[in-house]
């Protein structure tokens, strides 16, 4: 328990000094728990009408009165954590310190973001462990089967080795995509600056799938809006990163579209509008079962799968669309998804056009 105390110092001076250097909510209350002063952050956290009213009306936690009374009695700093559920769930660390004239200083530190980040990290580790456990368990089972039966049945290797290769490949893809995500997140605050021909990127992406689309009778058709000089449009970006975006979207369309239906890539440009620069929009669409509205907002989350069995059947790791979203964000762009069940699903990428290049 800390011995920190501001007793004997001017309440106004302490309030002003902390308010100048802190991003926390700061309040001064009297011994009757009424709020005497509150900074802008405290008003934002607790509401605009807290002044001259009891703080217990706004922080409803049994430890609040215990901490205030203990601080008034001993001068020691006290602290506790509470969760506020109105209007949205937020987590605060509260510290209580004694001041002059039996006043008390309260600071509110918003822990919501760090708590969410910690939960995401915990969930991420759990998800990775789960995703790796399945192929590892399969490979270990195959190895044990080979050890027990290879001597008596030499042909068993022909059946199990391809399965082992597939499971090892699945783990390799997962690790590669995790490394890609980590690399993007490390650089996401520094947008790429090199001019890249978006038409060249689309052409390369389409070429990568030429044999597969021909074999599946799923041609890729590119439609350019009349008046859009698509071949002359450059964006500031990373060519390999953008290639990965459109390769992932095309592969997604191939995996989840109906057989013998085309994949459409529609391109058009948007003029400057207010503070928004000129932009290019590339929409990749396919005919298929579509995505239910309940899933639309979550399909770009890491490891989120609508149909886990189908996703694994086509080799999906649950990271492809998360990578797409992060790369587009790195390029200062935007990804929007629309879907009509049983008809069409569209992934639209909007990127700022580079001028003067």
C-alpha cells in the first residue's frame, strides 16, 4: 500500500499540475463525497452533470467509499478497479489520494483498450495453439501407424505420406501467414510510398490463377467503367502486398463460388470529394451461397470461419481476409463487403490514387 499523499498542498495546484501532464480523468471531492472539480476527461468518462453531486452516484462500487474513508483517515493512497457498463462497457483503474482540508483527489485511468489488447493476445495464442494442434496430432498419428505397420505392410507409406505432407503444408501456410500479419502490423504506421500500377497488379493476380480457372471453367472477367483510364492509374503502395490482396480475393471467389460461374473484377475511379483524394475502386465478385449478415462484420477477424469444415477442406487458415484487411489499411485504403445470399458476394477495395507520378 503506497504512502503517497498530497495532504497540505493546495488542491487547486495539485489539480492543475496533474491535469497538465495526465491523460486520466481527475476529480476533487470533499469529505461528503461531492465533486468539487473535474477535468474534461472525467466529465467525458462519467458525464457532464457530476459537479456538486455525490461521486457515489456515478461510480457505483463498494470499494469507493472504503478507499475514500481510508485515505481521509490515514493519508495513504488507495486504489481499486471497476467496470462501468453505461453507455458502453469500460474498465477503469481508480486511485484515491488525500489533499488539504479533508478533500480527496481521484484519478480515473481508462484500462479498456489495454484490457481488450490483452484479451486479443490471449485469444490469439489460444487460437494458434488450437490451429496447430490438429495437424500435429494427425501427423503424430500417421507416424505411429507407419512405425507399427511399415515392416509388415511396405505399401502403407504410399497411403499415409501424402496425408502427412498435406498436414505439414497446412502448418507451413499457417506459420507463413502469421509471419506476414506480424510484418504488416509492424510497418502499418508507415504507408508505402512507391508508385504502383494497379492494372499491372490485377493482371499479375489474374495470371496466377489462369490454369486453375480454366480447369474449373471459372473465367475471370475484368470490367472497366467507361471513362476510367485504368491502365494509367497508379497508387502509392507495395506491389507484392497488393498482389497478395487481389490473389487472396480471387482465390476466395474460386473456393466459395458456384461451379461454372465467372469471377468478375469491376474497376472504376472516384473524383476528389472534400478532404478525400481521387480514388480507385476494384471490386472482386462471385456468384455463390453468399455470407449471412451475422457474419459480414466478422469475416476479416483472425481465424474466423463461417463454415470450418469447408474452410479446412479448401485449405483455408482463417487468416486470409485478416491479411487482406491489414494490407489495405497499410495502404490507407478501405475494404467493404456486401453479399446477397444465393446470388453475389462482392469484396470492394478502395485505394487513394497517386498524383504527380
